[in-house]
C-alpha cells in the first residue's frame, strides 16, 4: 500500500465538552499521514480556543475560523482546502478507533473502493453503547447500495451519514453540502453514490457516534425538520434523472416522511407557522395517494387523520400527556 494523504474534516460548533476527546482519538491513528482540518463555525464557547491549542500540539492540524453558517458550510470549507487523496468526515463530538483510517484505507486499496466504510455504534450520553442493525459487510456496487438506500435498515445506518467512511477525493471534491440543517448528509451521500463505482463496508466497528439529547435529530419539532423533506425531494428528483430503477421506492420514502412531518406539525399546533409547507404537503399527499397502497394500517390512519381529522392527533397528544 502506498502512503496517500488522508484529509480529516471536522466541523466544530460549541462542543467544548467533547472536542478534546474527539481530537485525541484522531491524533493516535495508527496511520499517520493525515491532515486534520478543524473548521470552527463561529463557536461562542471555548471550542475555538481548543482548536488553536491543538495546532501547537500537532503540526498536522489546520484550523479555520469562520462566521457561523451551519455544518454544511463548515464541511464545504474543509473540502475546499483538503489536499488529501482521500477525505474523511468526523463530527466533533464523536470518537474513532485508533485504526479506523488504516482499516478503511486498506480496504479501499484492496477493493479499489471509491467509498470504504467501517461499522459504527451509538454511544448514549450516559456512556452506554447501542449497537445498530447488523447486515452483510463486504464489497458492493453503487447500484446495489442505491437499490437498498430507502428500505434496508443496515444500509441506512451505514450510508445516511458521511462519518465512518473514507472517500476518494476525486468523487467528493466537486460536491458540496446543501445548506440544510437536517438531511444534508443523506442528500450528499446519495449524490456521491451516484458517481461512485465500488463501495466496501467493513465488518468491524471503527466509529463511535455520540447521541446527544438536543441534537438536530432529537430536538423538539422546529423549522429545521422541514429541511429533511426538502433534501428528500431533491433525492427523488435525482432518482428520476439518474436512478429510475429506484424511483417508486424513493417516492414512497418521501411520502412516508411527509406523513410523519405533517403529523408533527399538527401535534405541535404549528399549522399556521408553517402554513405554506403544510399546504404543499397536503397537496403532495393527495396527488400521490396511490403510494398509500403499500403502507400498513397505522400509516393509512395517519393519512386519513392528516387530511380529514387533524384534531385527532392533538387529542391523542393530550391523552398521552
């Protein structure tokens, strides 16, 4: 195996309690030819100072300070400045195993993989570890991954995030993360998969994802959740043009997420606040009602409730309280 440079891009925003642990796990990598691009996205705590301190600890670290613009803009800045033959993304509150880079890089070489993945687990804030869905590791063609992207839980767990992976820089350098606050990962990954050939999914855990209450995926309903729908709609559009063999499944996936999101809007009494989105969502459900045939009873009940008896969901929430 040659000695290619690996660029590790880490967006940083208000993670002073986790950043040091993350960086320590990066700096002890058994594969040493790395550059670590820390992008401080306008942190208001001591995260920026921690980044600057680590520059004096290891010359492989490069720090960028920028005005807050969200994780997508931070990652895009990292991509712009990355010099590596391979690119890896790590979230600043997560940690990696000491051999993660070496392991994924070796698999990338052996299989000529455009994307090389290790497995990941989920670390709860109390320190307990939750192992995610198991599946078949090994070599895959991009079409195999895309065909399962919306339905297979193992593929979702491994492929919806940009972490736990090594990318050939040639397939990432011309891509950008869209300015969504939720769903930017799945859209980016789908775009990258479309222009990839070979993907390798390893059989060992190398990435530890920290599940924090209050993170984008666990916080109460807010406008950022609408971004997931916008990202999903872009994916369906990409399927129509570049992956028609999965278009019907993608449309069902989008329909499902519309159901869930509209239900949350009703439950949280936010119809007036998000009226434009809500009305567009209702229209989408009506126009694509045929998709409902493939859903179970509960999702069909959601459909009826959203379109005809929205008060049902608010009453249900009150009963549960």
